[in-house]
């Protein structure tokens, strides 16, 4: 899914892929105020990791109803970033 997304985005636009990925996530299950913080996470964990989390969230939403999809996605980003940050610092893997 990530590869298809990248081919579509790079084939259609010259925009920053992080910006496009975050805009899609906000459109699908966020609000305007989510853009800045989700962009912050996307820039730190990388667009590919962000996209994987985004597609996982979309998949979850297809199979169940979440009361607050934006909060669930934000929690997913926080957890991933914490694990990513530990790995980058040579901590637990």
C-alpha cells in the first residue's frame, strides 16, 4: 500500500510527501488542528513509517467503529515514536 501511495503521489504532484500524507490522514480521520502535530511525528519517524501507521488505522476503521479515530491515530503515533526514539538512542529494540 505504501509503495502504491508513493507512486501515485510522486506521479501526480511535486508536493512534499510528508505534507500530502498528513493531509490525507487529517482528511480521513482528523481535524485541522491535528495537522501540525501529525506532521511533527511524520517528520521524525519518516514518511514511510507514518504511511504504514496511516494505512493500519484505515484498516482498523474498516473493520470497527472507533469513537475517536483521531485520538486513536495520535496514540498510535506516540507509541511508535517512543519505540522509534528508544531504538535511535540505542535503547531497547
